[in-house]
C-alpha cells in the first residue's frame, strides 16, 4: 500500500493514519475497505461521528437526490427549505416526544464550535466569567474548550494562559465513596470556600476521551439540582454521547434531567457531514442578531441527512433494534470481562457507548495492533490510554457485531496467553 505521500507531505500531527497504516476507499454500514479490498469492522466510527454507520441508505438516499437537484449547499444562517425541514424533523421527532423545549442555535460545524457558543452564552447570560469543569473532561481543541478540558497536554496546547476554570472531581473520580456533587454544593454555598460562583457547569454524561467514565443518574440529578439552587447554567456536552450513542437520542434521558444548554455535533448529521447545534433554554436565548457568527453555519446537505436521521427515531422498529443491539453488545463485553481477567479490569459505559478498562496501556496497544491486522478498527482513550473504546455503529448488524467481537476476543486471547 503506497502511503509515501502522507509521510512526505502530511504534518506530523496526524495520528489515526499512523495507527491504521493503510489507505481506505469504501465503506458501508459497519464495514470499511482498504485499497487492497481488505474489509475492516469499524468500532471507531469517526470517533463517534458515524453512529448510523457508513453510507446508511435511509440517510443517504435524500442526500443523493438533494445533490443531484441543484439545491443550495451553503447558506450562512439564511432561511432555506432544507433548514426548515430539519428544524421541523428535530422538533417533531426528537424534542416533542421527549417533552423538551429548546431554541436551536446553529454555530460553526464542529463540536468545539458548539461548546464555545454555549460557554459564551452562559457567560453573557450570567455576567460571570468562570466555568466549573470536571477532571478528565474533553471538550475540543479551541481555546475555550481546551480550557475546560482536563488532560494536562490538552490544556497546555496553544501556550497561552487559560483562566476562569474551576476544576472539580467527576462522579467517582477520587473513589466511589467521595461525593463530588456534595463537595460542589458545599463550595458554591460557602463564602469562605475561595471558589467564586461560576457562570456554568459543563459536563459529559460519559467521558469518552477521558476513559469512558460514566456518571450515574443520581449524580446527574444532583448536579442539576445544585445548578438550579445556585443559579448556575448547566451545559451538557452531548457531542460524543448524544445523537443515539447510548441507545437513547440524548445521553441524559435516562436521568430525566433537562439541561439549560445542550451541545450536539459528531453524529448529528447522521452521515459524517460536519454539523452542530446548541440547544438553548428558550428564556436564555438572549443573543442579539449576528452577535455569534461563523461562515459554515448553513451546511444544507447536513440538514437533509440530519432530518432523515431524526425521522428514524420515530420508527418503533428502529428504536427496538437499537435497544436489542445495545443489550447484545453489553452481553458480549460482560463475557470478555469474565474471560480475560488478566487483561481487562472492568467494563465501562452505557448502551452502545462502551469501553474496556485494561490493566495497562501496553495491553491496549497490542490489542489494537492485532485487531487491526485481523480486520477490526479500535481506538483507545483515558489519561493513560488504557481503555479500549468499543463504539460500533448503533445500526450494526448482528453478524458484523459478532464478527468484530470475535476479532477483539482473539486479540485479547493473545495477550492473555503471554
Ligand atoms: N466534546 C466532546 C465530548 C468530544 O468527544 C469532542 C470530540 O471528540 C468534542 C467536544 C470536540 O468535537 P470536535 O472535534 O468536532 O471539535
């Protein structure tokens, strides 16, 4: 496989290309093929941006029709028919059935664009500057998002000071007995704590990049109660955990909370097309026209595919299939945990947002390499990169899932024998 052009010309910053040294050409569902025609099961899915699989026909058919029809592709934040259809689908198939009411902001297309907009709005709304963020959080690569992220190497990027962030322990961070919600409640209520009242608390319900750390419903409910008590905006960064990944459309549905602001991106377009939105509690929508802007806020092809994705959530068969696949995946992982105690410490995550915390980074590295050799794409996460992320498409077929898990099992077996 000729990869010389990448070595010669692409920046050293590339990572996935180095860990999967082949050249990919085609993709359908949970399978991608390289130039030599070798198939790989995809448990990486664009780091959570392809929850509905590659080229999902239900999502791509309207996109192909749209592209063939000389329809508008980029529209800034002008009104277009595609945008109108998306808003209708999002309200009718996602918000209303869940009893949720939000205004929708269209920021730039990436996840970090959504987080920057959410943080800016919370600061504007409250008139406060600091934000509370959690250990092991990951929110993106622009300065505001870097500042609220946990990892030292991430925060140090850019070489400029990033103030105004109060770091607090995530659910279960120090140990299961430490009640981080009570701690936050205490410091916010104590004028002697030395911690000023923040504009917002920003959190992920499952910290994917941070190691698949999973917040409990009780903790999320408590954080919402604390935010309301102290008049602090609750922002849920649902960029990786949302758009169906946990088996529900929003990752916080299981806790029955209603965040003030929700950020969505990654799988929101259903197709891998860049697209993000910020959901805003209606009374908090105090933006002035044009106050927050960006060129690529009108990706109409993404509106079309996202609308098709939203409609899928109105189909009983689809939601039943996702639920069944999530249960099957959890059973598979329980089996791996029981079979390979020398390699695996614990299963993490919820629904189809799962990970295997391994006993060392070296094990994860070797499992990754053997799996790739045998036709499975995997990614690692966590501050010590000792967690295998298992993110199959939520629409994966039983055969593809079983096949991917069999390759993973074989790779773990080889480490277990060592
Ligand atoms: N927030 C979370 C929870 C993420 O997982 C990511 C990306 O992995 C981001 C934000 C940043 O998204 P993007 O890379 O599209 O800027």
